[in-house]
């Protein structure tokens, strides 16, 4: 499973409780997890691509992720994104 593989990147790191993600951060990661490009996600949310990147970076920081894909995997594995 993709989530399991992504979390195996840091096998010695135990899952830490994540800070709460805002609604917009969650929406950003959800759209990106569905395969939307940044431009498509920003357009869907009615915001600029720059603002979308700020939400993604904030979520990444809160989740302790090294990049956006890692943030999406962490959010899914912690039940913050559900399909």
C-alpha cells in the first residue's frame, strides 16, 4: 500500500500526534491526493496558486512531512483525509 511504503521512509520514527489541520489545509491535501494539479486545486477552491502552496506548506509542516506527497500519505494514514 502506498501509505505504508511512504511511512517506511522513516522506520525509526514513531507517529507523532499531528497538530490539527485547518479546513483549507485539509481541502488542499484532499484535492492533491485526488490527482488535481496545483492550478486545478486552486481554481476549485477559488484561491490563487500561491495561497494553495501556502496551505500545502503549512499542512506539511504540521504533519512533519518532507514534501507534499509525504504530507498526503501522513494525512491519509492518520485519518485526516478520508475518501
